[in-house]
């Protein structure tokens, strides 16, 4: 207790003979003492005591490490998120996710997007057509020339799952944990980072639910979140269907749009295009275009070739195809488009784009604006977070 006329005294120097030097008042600078006390105080809020809720103080940089986003495939599959991949029947949605599974498990880029630093295990829950899923994965391995003895951290679970029932959660968690024991025996792979559920409709139907019901969809997403919480936040990828009118998006209740972090729609005839139609923090627009190819591996009992349709691993949005699909452009529009295209994936700010346009003979800001808006209206460019980029 401080009394009147009592003044703070300087802390005496540390006695070299003190048996407990760490407890000396001047052992740490005052700033370090205050920092440590504050860290202890904030950390105590985050300790999950029994029947208590976890609190996250938003101070300084204590929360930054927790909320930083880490990707499995950069810009597409992030840890802890949920994506949905929808297409009409025969739209190659399952084939596309089989391709993603192979790339992630082998630590390879996927359609030009960077892969993780180490292989990440994949668990594919094939609620329908499990035999087709397995044939596609085998076809990818054979196309790559990998022997059957080459370990790939992918496992397939066959059979129905009632994801409306909370009792299914521990079953899925236990299955993934068993898969991780297998993954841990493989080089550099220690965890399951991607869980694929094929299809979303079957997850609801198995429990007698209705995919048109927001309530039934909500039950499924609550159980998926419980799975992520129990397993350290892997990415969950859902495969689903578009409705009769493909332009209106996913079949069933539109609650799906609010519950996923990324929604990708796959459309097209011979050439398919994967397009982001909803995302939390990446821009909407085309991701890549792709085609399928037939892979043969052996013959059946009648001597006929065994084949399967898989996704080609190359982005086929070639320059010639783009050119044929591009609308007619004015001279200024062509110049502006070329300048932005030359900037590559990093894009340009509006100011930098205007400066380059001025250097190339487009003198006024009004002309810059008109050309920029025309390119945007034609679907050739997009703006996100103040940066302009070409589509595709």
C-alpha cells in the first residue's frame, strides 16, 4: 500500500549472491514484465475449461496466427473450409475431384495452382459409384506411369452415410483417423487434409431428408463442422448437382450458398469450364477450362478393353480458343486488354493500368474508363480488392 509522501525508489542492483536471481524485481526490463503479464492474462481467456466457451481476444497480433489462411491448393482448397463442386449429370464433377485428389496426394500443382509443401492425405467418401471412383484413380496412376507398388495417400470409403445424424460424426472421424495411421507410414505424409463427399444429395437422402429443405441441409453442415473440429480442420469438398435450369445454380435449397466457403460450377459441352460463382475471399469468375480423355487399362473377361473417362491435367484455355470466343474489340480496348494481360496473374491497379495506357497513346482518363468498363462488360477482365486482372 502506498502512503502519502511515499516515493518510488530505484530497484537496487542484483545481489550476485542471491540464490533466486530470477525473482529479483529488476531481473527483466519493465516492458518485458508487462508483456509477459499481458500474454498470461490473454492466454487464460483461451484455456478451454470444462463446460466453458473459448474466448479469443482481438488484441495486437495474438489472433493473427490463428486466423491466417493456409492452402492445400493455393486459391482453391484452404484448410478448415468447405467447397462445393456442382454440375449437371455427366458434367465431370467427380472426375475433376478425382484429379484434385491425385494432385494433392502427390504434392503436384493442379491446373497451374501451387500444391502444398508436403503430400496431404485424401479420404474419398464415395456414397455412389465407388467402383468408378477407384477406376479413375487407378487410371490417373497408370497414366502417370506409377507402378502399383508406388504408395499414394488416398483411401476410398464405399457406402452410404447419413450425414443428418450426429451419430455418424464419430464414425467418420474414426475412419479418417485410421486412414491417417496408414498415411503416417508413407513418406512425408502425416495427416488427412482433404475429405471428399460424393454426392451431397446422397448425404441427405440417406437420412430421409430433403435437399430442398434448408433445415435438413443445416443439419448436414453442422455435422460436417463437427467432423472438421474433431480432425484439426481439413478441407471438405462436396460434389453436387445443378438444377434443371443450370443457370440457377445448385439443386435444392439455396442454403448451400451460405454454408460453403467456395462454390464452383462446372459447365460446357466438350470443353468444360470451372467457374467460381460464390467465394468468401477470392474473386468470382473462371478458374480454368479442361477436357476429358479415355484411358485404357487391360481387358475384361470378354477381351474388350477396360476404359474410364478422366480429366486431362492441362488447362486447355489456349490462346487460339480464347481468340475465337473473344468479342470484337476497339483499338483502345485491345491496347488496354494487352497491357493487363502482359501484367500476368499479379494484375494492375487502376492507376498503374491508366499510366501504361497513357504511355501507349490513350491520352485521357475518360478513354481509360470507357475501355475498362467495356472489357469488364464483355467478361474479359475483373476487379478484386483494387487490382484488375484478365479472366481465364
